[in-house]
C-alpha cells in the first residue's frame, strides 16, 4: 500500500474521545480521518455511561473535580447537538444519583465523602434510610442511609458511540479500519501516520486518542509519550423480566468498603459495575471479582435476584499516574494528545473535543499557561515533575 491522500487531521483511535474530536473538528471545517480497527468499541462500549463529576470527586484531586464539573455542564448541549445531527436519542438523563451505604461502617465512609463534597461546594445532601428508600423503593431496608447527588447524571454510552459514528460519517469523516503503528514526522513536525497493514496517511495534524494503547504508538518523542496504562474494568448487562420493577435512577453503593454502581436504562436494562483491576492488557474476567460485584449489588437491591444476565463486558481504561487526563500539544509540532481519561472518558468527551478543536484552530498553541480547563492536564506535566524530583 502507498500513501493515502492527506487530511487536515488524523485521529488515532475511535473510542468516544477520538470520535467526539473527529466530529467536532469536521464540523469546524477540517478534513478529518479516524484510524481504528473497530471504532466505538473497547472501553467505550464496556462503560456504564455515568456522568459523575460529584461521585468521582476524590481527596487530592480538586483540579480534576473542577474539570469534571465543567464537563458535566457541557453534556446537555453536546447531547442535543448529537441528537439533532443524527436523529438518534442518546438517552441523556438528569435524574441524579443516589450514593448509599450498606452498613454503619460504610455510612461513616459516605459521611466523610459528603463532608468533602460540601467543602468543595458540590451539590450533595445527606439522606436517612427512609429518604433513600422513598427516592428509590427497590433499595434494601438494611441500607444505612446515603447521599443524594443531583448533579450526577447518565447517558447510554453505546447509543452515544453509535450516534457519533453516524455523525462522523455524515460530517464527511473518513473511517480507516486499521491500526496506527507510528506517527510520521520530518523536521520536527508531523507528516501523518503509518498503518499496521501497510501504507501511510498524510496529515498536517495528528491527535493521539488511542486510549490505553496511546503509549505504544511509535514515532512519539519520549518527552511527550503519554504514560498511560491499561486498567481493566468489567460491567454486567442485566434485564428485568416483564412485571419485575426497575430502578428509577442510578445507584452507587458502598458495601463492606467495596464500591459498586447500578445504572438503569430506558429500555428496562441495567448496567452493573465498579471493578478496577491492575492486571495488564488481558481481558479475562475472573469469576471471583464478578461474584463479589453481584453479591454487593444484591445486598443493596434484592430484586436483582429476578433479573437475567445478558452480557459480561470487560474493557481497558487508560489510567495515568495522577488519574487525570492527558490533553494538549507536544514537543512534536502538529501532534496533540487526548488520552488518559481513566474512569471519566464518557463524561469528559465533550470538553476534550472542544479543547482539541481549539488547539487545532490555534495551531497547537492553545490558551496561555495556567489558563483553561485543561491547564493542569497537559502532556508535559509528567516530564516537569521528573525534572523537579
């Protein structure tokens, strides 16, 4: 194979980040190609679709929390635009999330989280057992209360992926079913990408959005190679038989110190998850982890005993040393990075796409240092820490 005619932008990776970037860049007038052997799959397909800036707020991650909150605010417009462009619904739901405690010790832990949320000015309200069960009647009477998180919402991630693929094609994005092995460059500037099946694709700009594989792509200078690692997560797809009640809203639970989440779908389905495993790039699903997840969920929502198991979906999230995304320009002119979104890829897709398009429009210069929502998450932050250590 030879050189494919050039594009303004080649996006390496067709998960939700890569597809959102490609769609928005094409909408801004760019000639865009996406290279991925199976776009819309991987971690994007395995996700639960929670938009959880508050529930995912953790001690010591205040900058990430601020970014996640901004991302949550961007989702209504993003969902509206995507639905208008495709005629598809993405099932964006604003009904909030309940964080519940399985026992008194879990309640102590959720109270600490509540205090942190409130100290940061996040919307979170303590609820007693009866108030939790009033909000969600399917909860077990044995729970020890919880927290209402009204600003944590959800979307059907698979519907979003399908819609983004349609939107990209409608916008004229070229989809190349291959894998990028190397970023090409000459004179300190990108020239395109080299494909696994042979040949290359020319481009003035390359966006590295290959998820947990982003650090494996050749041709990226060591100074800006994203330090991502695969973190395995597993979700279960369940369905309630006819006549069996469904959850009204998303429930996150802490049971004996372990976290799980239950995300209802508009069609009567339910996504159950919360496994986080540092086991390399394998997609095997250990039975013990699934058994613990199911048992914890059953303790919180007993009616799950009547649900049917439809699917077990493993995926590899792109983790980073500080759990934050890696988005921005690199030392190689024309190479932008958009990866490392870890547990928040669905949530951060709209703001990441907007940031990348802004960087493309400014020839990679972006906002001045210290400004903008991604100022704390540039690719060079890890090199800077290494130099200062």
